[in-house]
């Protein structure tokens, strides 16, 4: 029988980097992760959020959030192309905040009890791997859960290569909430009403 803790767990939500030949912010936000965070906070968890794609990070070049109706380029850091893509005559890059900024942001966080990472396009998995690698360096003993599109469509690949402790495919449902409850020892809700999770 799992002992249910009464002190609130700290859950860190992370939107990972993109690794690709091109990426541009057209109002891209991790809606599922943000809804989950709002629901967990409403049920008593302490929730923090780090967006590796944050174009308005305090250390990023100044840009007007109202320009282009909120759209714009990400900070771009050249990376070696993955195996099999070396011959494409385009520059492969990491899109999002600098690695040093992520390390600094993580160092300012209270240590989490659990980390939830989302994923989008399946072929962006190198960015997921790189993000999880930094999280693992910073918090080696903290369980990391991976969800989202890549985790759902390429579950076996994600389980083998992402570095996450648990890969949770599919929609936000009882399996995910049970896993959160088991890993934190906190009585997470049986369900989260996505129509009732104002941020």
C-alpha cells in the first residue's frame, strides 16, 4: 500500500527544445501540458514551468511581443545534423533558449519531486533527448515522465532513447494521474476536467 503524503509535491513542467532545419513560432504553446499543470495546481500540487522555446526569455534579445501578432523567430544554435541527415544542404539547429540559460533557470528552481516533459513533432525527438539530458544532469534522482505526440506515436523509440523514466502515451487520463500519484505519494485526482482548468 502506498503511503499518501499530505505535503504538496513540487512538479516541474518542461516544454523541450526543437532540433530541426527550420522552426518559427506561430503561436506554438504546449496546450496539453499547460492544462495538466493547471489541473494539478488546482488539486494542491506546486507547479513550476520552464519553456525551452521561450522567445521572451529575460536573457534573449529584446523583441516586441506584439510584432507580427505575436509570431516570430526562435533563438537558434547550430547543431550537428543527426545520422542520415548530414548531406542535406541546410543548417541543422537547436531552437529555443541557450543551454546555459536552461541550466541557470533550473538552478533557481526549488528541487522538484517529479518532472513532466511534453513532446510535439516525432522528428523533433533529438530536442527532447537533449532537454531530458540536461534535466537528468541537474536532478539525477528525480523521476522524469514524457508525454505528448512523439511519446504517443513513437512510444517504443521514446522508451529506448529519450532518457525519460516513464513514457505515457495518449491523452491525459487515469494512467497518467495514477503514475503521478504513485511517484509523488500524493493523492492526485482521479480525473482532471479540462473544461475547468483556468490558468
